[in-house]
C-alpha cells in the first residue's frame, strides 16, 4: 500500500530497533504496555509498520485470540507524522489482515476512543472481552483500576464487500 510517500507493510527483522524506539516514549508514559526488543522479535509477524521516506513513523500489531476475535495493539504514530492519516491506514491494514484470516471481530483498548469511533468501532465493556481480560489484563499493574476504553468493530461486513 502506498499513498504519497507513505508505505504500509509487514514488519521485518531489521525494523525491530526502530519499532522499539518509536514505542519507547509511549511505554515510558504508560500509554503502551512495556515490551522489550526480544518481545517484539517474538511477535514480529503481528507487526505492521508505516514508512515515510524510508523512516518508520507508525506501527501497529494484530494479535489473534480466536476465529471470532483479534486485537489491534501497540498502535503508535510518531508525533512528527501525526495528522497524516497514518493511524487510520494502520488500523485499516490490521482489519484487512484480520478479514483475510477470517476473524469476525476486531477490538482495541485505547485512551483515544474518538479515533476508533470515527472508523466504525463501538465502545463496549471490557468484561465483554474475556479473552483479553483473563489472559493479558489480569497481569497488568492497572488491572483493578484500568482506565482504558474498549472498542469493537465487526469485520463481517468487510469480508462481504
């Protein structure tokens, strides 16, 4: 996918350091869950990157829970590349991969629900996502006082298009 000088593609091993560096400020301010470079390597096949002039300026990850549910994780756009629809393109790329794999619903936990609502997501209770809550969230230090907002979108209409 390419638009102007923005390219969206699957992450490659040589991208790991740049992905980590892009995510680091967001991990430090607790917007993202901590990940180290080994974790990024381990889950590299889940990552999608956005490049502007051959520099990684955006990243997202698609984690599959089962045939009915996938999560958009680690969605970050460099402050210098915001307002260029890169986040929207990364979400769309995750949705397309999910649709190709046959997933029927996509969700995210976010602090920026408006961003997802603009793309057809709906706010839901986190408890409606037990796959996430009882496998990942339960280990989070914020588990008992989580302030993230859960958003969900059905991908079934996308697969019929």
